């Protein structure tokens, strides 16, 4: 299964390649290129502005809202070329990929004019306020409340696993605005400023020393009345749109970081002799096979989008894809540790100073863990965030296969 690119798509590819070659640091495409820490910091700080100047941030958005109005295939080509160059394409994941498209779909014109330009130019950072200590998998049971007081909502409650909350300017927040409605019906989706009295952010230190996940406490925090997206008490539908954006993977690029991991594992196993272990070889081929399934599934989903069809097979694919790749990757990182054996515990084990998918917040200075081990730790969470594997199985069983719901335990 291969894509067919039109001549105009290939011309667009050449344009993107030329821009990347002109704007990435000298030596970027050289084999073994590494940036010194200070140079990397300067690049990370300046790159969003270059992306904005080039018009590549949210380039698939309509022109009237600051995008380039790219076609689906142009968006695919854009993703492919940035992935080929291993160049960052996003300024702020939560703004570019989650709340921005949600505002485009559900927001008022006033909300679009207020928030979308600042998402595009990278001047506004976002975090997601969905999960709570007792409302993770059963998100609709959330307890955080918002009560209207004149022209403002007054918010009280707690959120957890709020990635980047300590850096964010705004939070797209799910709150209960009608306590008497059924739990799915009384929720609203608010855009809440983070820099105000009544908002406290605490980092949660992870095993690899990062603290990018936070818990956030709201105590009489305030939000403008008009910052409800999609209408009052319609937040569940709006949130499902956001989750669909989160769970989506780029059709022709999402599998590539896993292919790079596979290549690194084969190199390491060949170098240290682990490749002669039949069990290791079998697990490597299992990983490779699943990566190809992921690639083909992405092409299938893209083909359906281009054709404007949504058959049950494609719907089932969308519901199960997140579960598939996250469990695949969890097993793959266990394989990486088995290939390296006791050397996995060394800080310099793995691919030098980098590992695919670990371009996250810097590890705590001096924390003794390699980027590969950091990726192992993070893979444990991938079966949880964005919808746990257990819940994804329930969704597939109930909504796709038509199986009865799980029996609920009786309340005492």
C-alpha cells in the first residue's frame, strides 16, 4: 500500500526541503551531528519564531485564521519532510494540536480571534486540565466545579497529570457546571488563565527525575464567562473532539520513531552478541512486524480520509490504534533493556545523548539515567495517558463490536 503524490505535492515537498536546509543549523544533516547544550538551548528558544515566519505552525488551518490552508496531502508532505529532517514542527503541542483545533471546531469567532493568533505565534502556552485524582479512566465523574458569578466563572477543585502546567499561560479545563445533571451532561469546557490568584501548580517528580507532570489546585480561581467552548454543559462532546486530536497519529510519520528505535536495538544487539539469542531475535522481529502494521494502518486511515469514507473497519482502527502502539512500545522498551542487560543501568548506555521520543523536559541535573532508560520509564505511562488500554478495550468492545457493557458493582 503506497501513496500517490501529485506533481504539485512533490513541488511543495521541494519547497519545504529548501526552507529546512536554509533554516536549520549548519551541519544538521551531517551524520553524527550533535549540538552542544548551549547551542541546543538557543535553537529550542529560537525555532518557534522561525516556524512562525515560515508559516509552518498549524499550516493546515484555514487562511482566515492564520494557516496556509494546506490540503490533506500537503499536510502529509509537510509532516514527512520535517520527520525526514528530524526537525521540530510544533511550537506548543497542547496549543497547536489539541486546543487550537478544538477552538477551530467549536469556538466562537471572538474566541478564535483572541486565542488562535497567539497559538500560531507561540506567545501563549497551554496545558490540559482533564484528569483528577479520582477521575481518570472515568473522566465524566470529575468533581472540579465552576459556578457563575456575574461575568465570571469561579472554579474550585484539583487536576492531576497536567503536563507542562508550570509553564502554561492557559489551561483548557473540564469542570462541572450543573451538579444536578447526569454526569456526562453537566460538564463545560473552559479556557482558564493560569497566572492568577487561586491557581497553585506543583510538579510531580518522575523516576527519571523529570517533573513535567503537575497537579493543579484551583481555589476560587476565575475565568471570563465567555471562555466556555462549545456551550455550557456541552463539554463532554467538546472534550471528545480534543481526545480524538490527541490520539491521532500522523499517517505516514507516526511509525518512524519506532523504526529508529528498532535500528538502534539491532545495532546494539549485533555489537554485544545479543543478536545470537533466538528469543531476542524473535522479539526484534515481532517489534518490526508491529511497526509495519502501524505504518499500514496509518495509510489505511489516510486513504479513508482522502476518499471521504468512514466504514466500520476504519472506525475500529481509530479506536484501537492508541492501544496498539502504546502496548507495542512498552514491550519494545523492555526488549531494549534486555538487549543491553546490566549495562542498561549505565548513564551512557544507548544512543549517545539522545533516544527517539525523549526530546522532553531536561532530566534533573546529575540524575543517573540514560536517555534510553528515560524512554523506558516514559513508555510505562503511554498505556495510560490519552485513555488507558483497559478503557480502549471497553470502547472497542462496546462501540465497535456491539458487546454488552461491563456489569457495574452494586453500591452499598
